C-alpha cells in the first residue's frame, strides 16, 4: 500500500500538484474479513480506523 503511494508521488504531474497544494493523496486499506476501513496516518506511521 505505501509503496503504491510512493510510486504515485514519483510521477512528475503528481509531484507538481502535491507541491502546489492542489492534490492530496490518501492511503486506505479495506479488511475484507472485518469490513473495516483503515487510513494511513503518516504522523503515526500506522493504519488506523477512519
């Protein structure tokens, strides 16, 4: 999951918009067996429930 976000950040068009503040990326993880949706929180470096 985090590798996918880093890959996206590597695209020049994404990098420019992130730098300009016109784009935000969010990492969500869906646990099929529980139905939980977790969000990556960079400050905590963890996936936490929404």
